[in-house]
């Protein structure tokens, strides 16, 4: 694996070029250099030092990198999907669970942002694991991380699109005044239609998909603003007081009250959980060493703040004291739909659920984009079956179309868990959490231990003291969460309340290891070098100066 050497960022190159006045002061017929091209060249030079040839066009700005994560988090739709879990510990459990979990999640974001700033590549999680792990075990561990991350992201798509199906069917129930029977088969049918639609949307050109992220930011913000304005107007004057919102801890499960409060952290853990998508967009981002950490930390912080506001507004506007029966056990099939219905009535409830469903659909499109890049990167290193086919890129669209189809088809197959009922659909949520937390924590852990001397910070780094303190906190929280998501919905679980994550997630790890030992070890040898440093299209200030000198001489001759 090549050692990383400092590479000037696009901003640094731009700064030095602009400050070199001899090219731009009183000079006629000399065009300023294409800054986007310069920045892309710098990004590609760093990618070449990491070991990869640039195959995707860098169409994503820093805002759009942020938009990928923020769109996947899809704040209001995501909170709507897990409202029942949040309120199981009462309104105060929902609020404080969100705040506590968000702060811990931010520590994970810091650890990942430091790695993404130092070594930005689409397959970052398994690449970093391979780089920092003990040499004897790095290949198998990186394979396990790459495979787990791929499956976990597919699980995320399943949970997002299953939430979309629930929202769409809740609209039907409201429109028909309850005269509509919800079944697992109907949920699965809408789910499959949604996944297929996302496949076609995500196959659009990279430029169009990048613009979709900007649109998604606007849509999500507008829905949140409309929600926090309209819901209080409809609920007035029947507001819950501050004691209810901040201090009313309940327990609508069979677990002890303290443990149920801890389980109320799950909504934040599930919602604020797509920030690794910024890493997977590294090879399509301008100035990746800065845009990746900005995207990760910006999306986490924004969702933390706005999510806190949403939960306060929602709990303040609940129109009933019967949370367990009327909200969590609603006949509408969607607790958030019931809260909106009670406060605003049928027409507004339908309108809001349509808007939430639109935002949820955009979430799915964004997450399939991130999935396809991770799958493509892992296939580029021969980590998946049919890698020779999956890793092909459509040069015209700058999209790994085969990887998009592969991710979508696997999602449809895994989504069959929806047919089991609520227990199966909950497993989709937990599979995404357990798998991703394992994939996030492994490279952070090895960077702190066996790879400590190899780590060379990028532009974003918190220093020798705070960096390890925060990263060790993240590792401890990750271990805790992986254990927590294995717990069932209550004591003495039956077929309906069983948490199948404790079977599915370890099953993925075991099958991955078996597949590696039987077959994958023949083809997967860790991240592959697809370009030699000597052949990379590096860029330097001296190179730019030489090019501008040559252009100036040509103009003088002319």
C-alpha cells in the first residue's frame, strides 16, 4: 500500500494561483485557469496516491455532499417512521433519548471525518481497515467490513422504502376513513415498486443525481418549516406543558423503565445514521479532503438541532393522554399520521403525509446512490460475486449502473422480511444499524491501536489529545449500540416480538467469513492499486506556473 504524501488541496492551489499577480495584473488575452478542473486534478492526484485511478466525474460540490447525507437522514420522514419507538418511553424519553444519542453519534462523525479527510475514497471504511489493521489479518478483516457495510446499506434502503410503503398506505387509510385493511403483502408490494423506481432514478447521470441532493435539501427544510408552523396552529390551544414534554417519562413496554429509556435512543441512532454516505461519494466530490468532513459533521449537527425542535413540537401538540393505545397502537398504521390527524384533521393529515412520503422517496434515491458507490468500490477490489460485471462504469453518465441494479435487486430480496410482519420489518432497521456501526467502528479502533503510527492527518484533525479521546468514546458507544440493537421489543419475546437482528447480523458476519475462506480469498487481496503513482495526473503549483508562463509567452508572440 503506498504511503500517503501531502497533496495541495484545490483551495490551496487556487489561493496561490490567485495571489501570483504577475499572471493576472495588467495582462491581456490571458484566461484564468478552470478552477474546478484544478481542484478535480488535485483530488485525483490524492486518489492516485491512495492507489486508485479516477473513474467517476467530480460533479458533487460540498453542499451536495452534505445533501447526500442530509437527504438520506430525511429528518421528518425518518422521525415519522420511528415515532412509536420514541414514544414507548414517553414524551421526555423521546426528547432526551434523541439528545443523548445525537451527542454520542457526533463522536463517531468526528472519528470518521478525520479518516475521510486524510484518505478520501469511495470504499473508505474497508480501505481504512485494511490500511490500519495488523498485517496478518488485514485482508480478512477488511473483507468483513466491506461486505458488512454493503449489506447494511442495502438494509438501510429496505428500511427507508418500507417506511415509504407505510406512509403511502397510511394515506389510503386516512382517505378511506379506516375502511382499508393493512397487510404485510400490501406493504411489500408498495416497497418493491418503490425500490424499482429508485433503480431507474439512480441510473440517471451523476450530474443529475448531484442536483437531486440540492433539491432534497430544499424539500426537507420546507417540510420541516411547514410542520413546526402548521402543527401548533392546529393543536392550539390544547398544548402539553413543559413538565410533560421535558419530564414525562413513561414505559409502554415490558422492560424495566431505565432500560426502556435507553432503548428510546434508537430513533436518533436510526435517523442520524447515513453520514458514511459522504465517504462513499469521495471520488465524485470537489476538494474531497474538506467536503467530506464538512458533509459528515454538518449533516449530524443539523439533524441533531432540527430533530430536537421537531420532537418538542410533536410532543407539545399530542392531543391525547392515551399514547399507548391511541398513538402507538393507532389504526392508521403510522403514529405520526395519527398525531397530525388529531391536530389538523383529515385533509391536512393527507397533505402532510404526501409531503413526508415525497421526502422519504428522495431519501431512498440518495441512499441507493451511496449504496451503489460502496458496492462499486468493493467490486473494484474484487470483493463481491460477479465483481467483473458490477465494477463496470457507464462512462457517458459517470454512473456504476450495474452496481445500482445489484444493490436494488438485493434490497428486494432482503425486503422479503417484511412479509413476516412487524418483527421482520424491525429487523431491517436493526440490520442497518448493527452492520453499519460495526463497519464504522472497526477502522476507528484500528487507527487508534495498531495503525496509530501510520495515521497522517488531513486538513480536518482535532489534535493529539482530543482526537483519541473523542474516537475512544465513539468506539465504546459503537460496541454498546451493537449489543443494544440485538434486544427484542420486550421481555420473553414470541414470534411477533422477536428481534431477528441477533440472528441476521451475526449470520451475515459468519457467512461472509465462510465465503471468504471458501472462495473470496482467491480474488480479494485487499484494496487493489488501479494506478501507479508515477502515472498519476498529479498537480502542483510549479506545474500551474509553468503552464501559465508558457501561455504568457505564446500570447506575447501572438
